[in-house]
C-alpha cells in the first residue's frame, strides 16, 4: 500500500541520517501482479530482496497456533530466496 511505501521512505531517511548506507526491502502481503508492479516501481533498483505472498496458509497456521514454516511450502521457498539474496550482498 502507499502507506507502507511512505513508512519505508521515512525509515530509509532515518537510517541514512544515522549513517546506515545499505538499505534493503522485503515486501509482504503481495497478492497479485498489480502489487508486484507497484512494489517494483516504488523500490530502488537492487534494493528489493524479495517478496512474501499473501497466503491463506499463513493465516490458517496462525489461527491454529502452528508455524507457517511447517504448513506452507511456498512460504518456505520465498524465505529461502530472500536469504539467498541477502547472502549475495557484498559484505554480508
């Protein structure tokens, strides 16, 4: 949402003021291609580590008191992809 983007920009400004030079994003609750396009447009090139899809499985696991990692294979793969992207960053 635009509110999320505004919040991310505020956090980026604060981070830059404190001397943090490398800033990356992880998008969550991504529902469809329209969300994808919006996220890509609003994040700087190379700063998006990955996306976590909106998932009924995540919400169901939460209601049942289970870890979504135990019930949602797609989520696990998305998280692994984010971790891989993070470890490819020089100096990480």
